[in-house]
C-alpha cells in the first residue's frame, strides 16, 4: 500500500534523498523547502505525487498553515519527517546572538511547532508516525557544535515526553541519529569568526580536522535514508534509530561512561532523600 509523507528540508541532503527514494517506489511526498525551484526537476518527473510547499521553519505561523493545508489536500498523511535543520559551527563565545537565535528557531523551535501542528491531524485519523531526524549529536557532543547539540538534545527530550503522551492515539515516534554522513551538511555549516585564543584547544583541533578533511565521514546517505524509511514502515518502530558505525561506537561509549559515572554517585544520590521516607 502506498503512503503519503511530509518531509521538511526536502531540497537537499537526507531530505532530498528520502524524497527521491519514496517517489521512486510509488509513494507521494509533500516536500517543504525554502527554495521550491530546487525541486523543479523532481516535480516534472513525478507530477502530482510530489507536492512542493514553500516553508521557512522560523516562520512559526506558516508551519501550522502549511500542515493544515497538507492534510486537507491529501486527506491522510502517514509519516511526517522533521528533517529541516542547519549546523552552526564555532566555539560558544565565537557565536553571534543572531546565529544562536536562528539555530534554535530552526532546529528546535521549528521542529517542536511542526510536531505540534501534525499531532491533531494524526490523532483524528487514528495514528501515524513522526520521524525526527536528529543526530549522534543528540546523545554526544563535539567541540564547536555547542548550539547544534543544544537543539538536538533538546528535541530528543521533547519527543521522549510527547511520545508517551500520544502513544494511546496510535502515534509513533522515531528519533533517527545518524553519524557523520556524506551529504552537503559540512559545506553548508554556518561558521563563526574564529578567535585566536581557541587555536590550540579541542575547538581548534575540530576546526582543523573539518577544514583539512581528516574528520572521517563513513555514513552513506542513501543507505541511511533507506534505514529510516524501513523503520517508519515497520509494525513497531524503534524510538531511537542509531545509524552508522561511527554513531554506534560514539553513542555506546558515551552512554557507558554516563552509566559508570551514575553508579559511582549512588551513595550521594540516595543521601539526598528525605530521612522520614
């Protein structure tokens, strides 16, 4: 049975790969983008099965209108993919206020409002799936990506809660956590003006690794997208979907270290309880 999908940020990167794979297998796609012209070739190829919607996730009121219109036109939408995002790169004190505000508005607030806009429709139609494209950076952190991580950790916490709220309505969530993947993400990083004081620090090390190409990118975009699609179409989607060997290793190491640190604090933690209980 064919499905209808909404994909934000569908004109590049993983969003574009996903739109292509879904259309090729016969599904329909509502593709949101800030630049509709980037999808003109795909529109000509697939006609009415590709519904292109101009949308900037920083314009909150437009999100609700776009989702309402999409459900009205297509009657039922099976999967909503919250994919639109961008990366802000630089040590925390190098970033400008405007850059910080845009990062939060796009990756965090935009995703929250997209999900809130979709929930009433999914609830009324008896269920569906929301796939949030997060990152290994929703579980770990690299220097120079502090605001990017803030948005990814933030949206994962939001979904952890909302998933419990709407489970009785048949609404599933997937948090996809790809590791470094061969897309145009790196080329599209918004880079802060570097401060010399960070040159010989971990922030400087990451900056050099990305600049000289020594930061290894193992993830394959097409395979990553195929795994996301398969998860969204499964009978019991996982809440978290870690993708790529780099992500698996880094997330596993981070969680193990956190568990070990927690276990070491057991006595201190229990000492904070009320003595009369």
